[in-house]
């Protein structure tokens, strides 16, 4: 099963709850060209995970294993499963890779056993992480609450040409939220989110570029000057807009055409050889 990465073209932190969780409003865009692959086959007793592609733990703490254990417990099935994960989504990058893999494990097991009702599967997904329910059925739309409520956009989306720039160092979501300036927290009445949705449906890269936003970005630019350098480079070389996805540190460049995106990719490769993981979408 292929399961896509996501980027957040919009992320507003609307409230901090007394229990420490942040409430958000965020536009999730699945990227079909950037995906992990997970397969399942039967094996001897227990759970095994083989990992290929980008390095990530293959032990119990991998979200594939955690998801499969929870499914087994809830469904009352003794695991006898061998998973193979081919990792293409950068890790701890703001692209939802771990959540995608957890959802893929739940979906593969549900396809095989149909042991849980839809609501039970959703509940299991929320328990694994706020972004996991999104990946049970990845569509473009707005997440709210702590990320677990989802409203798809009202119309098909035409994704603008995007260059994804991952600087090959990890940032934990916890770090990004801890360093968020509390003064930013609150509602947004600018109309940006609605303009962004309209731009995506119209297939208008310039309208998308004008409306992207991320409340978590300022702290990341302050902490990692490389991100500002990359952003400036991308804009100087033809990107319409550049922003950080989710809790970072990955940047996405919104481009006016696939040609500009491909040229930008070549220029970036030449300027920072081997330092960056570049993906086109
Ligand atoms: P998000 O955008 O949902 O905040 P992220 O893209 O920033 O997430 P992930 O790639 O999901 O981050 O990884 C977060 C942490 O989860 C990493 O520290 C990683 O070690 C751990 N992890 C466990 N399982 C996986 C997996 N299958 N793929 C990636 N990371 C995993």
C-alpha cells in the first residue's frame, strides 16, 4: 500500500488548552508523488518490521508496530505479521510520515480482517496521533481541534507545482510548539484560509502563494538560519512563495510552472550539493 506525505499550506494555532494541547486550523494537502510503501504478509507468531529506503527504527517504537499492536489488542487477534516499510517521506520533517505509516498499518489490517467498525478504527487512529485519522483517507481539507477533526475541500484540487526542500536534520513537533510565540495564538480573520482553498480549486499557483501561512515558522527561522537562506535563494530564483510545512524543518516552494520548479531544483542541487533532500510534487 502506498501512502502519501502531506504538507500544511496553512497552519494557525487558535488556542492552547489547559491540558497543554494546542488547537489548530490547518490545511492538509496530500502529495501523491511522495509516498511511503507498506506491505503485510503472514509470518510466525509476533510482529516483525523490515525497513528500506530512508533510515528509521524497525523496532517496537516504529509507528507501524505501535499501530499493529493496538489493532491486535482491540480486535483480539494474536499478531503473526511481517511488515515491510519502504520509507521515502523524510523523517521528523513536518510531512506526517510516521502518521502515514501508522494509518497504512491500520488500513492493511482492516482490509484483511474487517474486525473493527469505522468509528473504532478512527478512535484507534486518534489514539496513535492527531494526524493519523487524516491518513486513513487522505484528501485535501482543513483539520481542526488538535488536528483530529477534518473537513475536505468542496471541490477537486489542482496542486500547484511544488519543490519540497528537506534540510536533512530532524525537528520534533514538540520543539516547534514549545517555541511558538504565545502572542500568535488566536483566530485569523484575514480570509487567507478561504482564499487558499479557492486558489487550490481554481488551480492558481499565484493565489495559493499569496495565502500560505504557518504560525510555527517564525521560531524555526530564528533557530535555524539555514532555513532563511534557503527561502531567500528559492524566492530569488523564481519561486512565488516559500514556507515551512507543519512543525518543520521542511520548506515547500510554490512555483509558477513545472519548468521553473525543475530549474530551481537543479540550481539548488548545484548550490548545496548533497546537503538537501529535494522532492518534486
Ligand atoms: P508531523 O508532521 O505529523 O508532526 P513529522 O513528519 O514531523 O510529523 P515523523 O516523520 O512522523 O515526523 O516522525 C516523528 C517521530 O516518530 C520521529 O522521531 C521518528 O523517530 C518516530 N517514528 C516512529 N515511526 C516512524 C515511522 N514509521 N516513520 C517516521 N518516523 C517514525
